[in-house]
């Protein structure tokens, strides 16, 4: 096959965090293969994660509108066929992508798809005879799909190289270098991943007492926006960005942060994509399942060790104990201490960088 004509179609429709995990990998492979065309098919709002690379095209798939239902999938197949793909890489492996893969298989396209490691994850999260071991990361599972699609192995999941060079340096929001910008994303989709709101409010209240901190709150949805707005009004130096900006603007704001504090949630992955240090709070889920933030240090995952953890991959199951001790036993004082440690370390690194620059 003439490599100049090779065109890889990639599917990842949800969730936001999983798309954010895939983004740096897809970008790296597109950059490394300029002679190959890549088309990423995903939620319309996720386009900012895939822009700026000539041979990487984004195709928005609106499953609530234009491509709703089975007829919508048929229309999506027809529209994607017009792009003349030669390979289909399914990074999702759900019912919608099964149907699309079936359509493309009938046209004799090469197919590669994700293996989720369900049996491994079941052993990791079961109540009895739990096998606590670190599973392959999702980014490595995605990379396996791209290799099966015929691409040379970049070993991206091992090197964790940054395909978006100088992202942090390009952030222009931080006008005053003496102000520490701390992002806080206190929400998660499922109860097993959500640290109590009253705990996070204690953290925000304590941080707001330091005039050297500027706290930015992230979230989405009416209830979350209302909660964050109430904290903004209650505490000084606190600003909610929830519901105010597009995703590309939120990513720019995340780039300017000194640290993001989040749950095991989409915002952890978006901040990781932006190149920001993330202090993440974990409950029923566990980084061992493979969903840890890209390029984040293991020590920045706050966890309370219990024999029953993890009890879920996504945090959507009932607590085995019934008391969510995994979350309740992580105290606000501990989170504050870790925030201050990371801020100090970042400051020490910046001081050393400035000394080196002056010395040169």
C-alpha cells in the first residue's frame, strides 16, 4: 500500500476523560507519521484536543442530533466513507463502534480495536480474593490499537513524551508570578469517586486566607455551577470558571495553573493534557486500573489504603462497607499539606531555573 494514501480513522466517543487520555497519544502518532492522514471521530466539544496538526483532522459526531439512533450510525458510516479511510482504529469498543466496525468490515477495511482487559479489572475490584496489581494504562492499551493498525511502535506509553511542547510556557494568563494559581475540580460523576463537598470547602476556606493564592474552581452542570458560585461569593481570592468558557479556553486556564486538585475525573485528565501538576483524591477507584493522569507522579495520588479498595473501576458501584471510608478518611488537613508541599517544590524548581538562567 502506498503510505501517502494511508488514512486511519479513529473512534473514541466518550467519556470526556477517556478522550483526553487518548489525545496526546493520537497527536504524537500523527506528528511521527506526517505521510499518513488521521481522522479523529469524537464528541464535537472535544475538538480543541486535536487541533494544530496538519495531518490530524477532527470529525464531530453528534449522537443526540445528526447521528442519533441506528439510522444516524448508518449516515455516519456513509459520511465517514466519503473520507476514504484505509484503516479503522476503534479506541472505544462499545455497541456504536461495533456497528460501525461491522459496516467498514463489509467494505474490506483493516480493523483494529481496543481490548479493555475486563477480566484483569474484575480481579482487581472483586470483594474476595482481590488481586491488587498495576494493570496496563489506558494510554498503553490505546497505543496497542494503533500498532495493530499498522503504525510503528513509538513506545509513547513508556516514554510519556510530551507531544505538545512548551504548553505550560505558552500560558499567558499568569500576569503576576508572585500569585500561586490553584485549580480545584471537586466533583466526580459517581459517588465512589466524590470526596465530600464539605471537606473540599474546608480546603478552599483555608487556602483563601492566604493572599498569595488565587483559587479557580472547575465544574459543569447547573448544580455544580451553583455550588461553585456560592463558594466564590463566600471566600476571597476564589473565582469560579464553571460554565463560563469553551473547552479550549478552559484548557488555556488550566495551563496557567501551578497545581490542579481534582477527583479521579475528567478534569484530572484535561489538566494532565494541559501539562499541569495534578493532586488527585481517590476513593473507590484506584490508579492501578489504568486511568491515572498522563505524566502525573504516583505520589500525587491521595489514597487511603483499605483491603476492599478498589471496589470499582469507575466508582459506580455500592460501597462494600457502606460507609465510603476510603473517601471519609482522607482529611482536609492532609490535602492542604500536600498542596503546600507541591507548591513549595514547584517554587524551588522555579528558583533553581531562574538561578541557572541568571548564571548563563
